[in-house]
C-alpha cells in the first residue's frame, strides 16, 4: 500500500488511539463478559444503521466537487455496506443474528438506534469545505482500518459464549471486507492530505472520534 509520509504518520497515530479505548482493550485481552458483549453489539448495531442512513450519505455530500477519488471511495463503501442493495444483505441486517444470539430483542436494538443517531444530526448542517471533508474522511479511514484488528478477537469472544456460525457470519465477512475498506481509505486519504496543516486536521478528527466521542462510549 503506497501512502505519503503524512498519512503513514496518521495511520500510526490512529493505532495509538485504538489502544486507549477501554471497550476495545477488553475485547483484545479476551476478558470480556457476555453483558459487555451485549452492550457492544447493541451499540454497534445502532452505529451500522447510522453509518448507512446518515454518515456515508453525508460524507459523499461534503466532498468538494473535484474530490473524485473520495467520492468513489464513499460510493464503493456505501454499496458494500448496503450488501449491493440485495434484500436482507445490508450489514445492519447481517449483524442481527449476532445480536439475537446474545439475547437482544428487536425492541432493544431499535431503542438504541433511536437514542444514538441524533448525535450525528450535526452532519446535516455542515457545509462542504476542505477542512470538513478532510475531517470526515479521516474519521472514516480510522474506523475502517480499526475493524480488522478487533474482528478476530470478537469472533473468539463470541465463540466463548457458544455463538454459532449464523451469529458469526457478519464478523467473518466483515473481517475481509474491512481490510479492503481500510486499505482503500488510507490510499484515498493520501490523495488529499498533502501538508502538515491538513495532517493536523486529520489527526485532531481521529482523536476526537476515538478518544472523546467514540461510539463505544456507552454514555452517548
């Protein structure tokens, strides 16, 4: 993967940030209770739906007119997350068996989603600009590249609680998908982060998203 030096440093910084998220550390350590797994699953379901309904569409809107590779990236991401628009194949639906296997109900999941998505209403009011665009692209890049790191550990944790293949399908699929997403995201970021000012915007965005407002913060 060919990245410029600004983005290589961003990738290193994102990895430092991952390691400071308590919920992720508990997964990586292998010491996670079923109740905490339920909380993570419930929140992740809300995040997937918010990602599909708000985050990706708004990020496409916020791309400047000439940000061609970024628009291609977000469209590529949207199509895959939507299961290429096949019934029952979008990633929120694919995640449901894992939620059910952990004992979560449709009512609990819907309640979590309705409480969670309003935290991202601010995106509707953003105006396209270079700063905004770099910020949103950096956030997307950091989270997409993080998923392949934690995915195998989540699979192990779920197997520990006798979650079957149907419940694991989302994670096995997403592990492969997110490796592609993460690589493509960093390549795309390299097209735009070409100086230290833009690098600072990207790093500040990643810090805000992962350390101050990360979606595993269950106070959100």
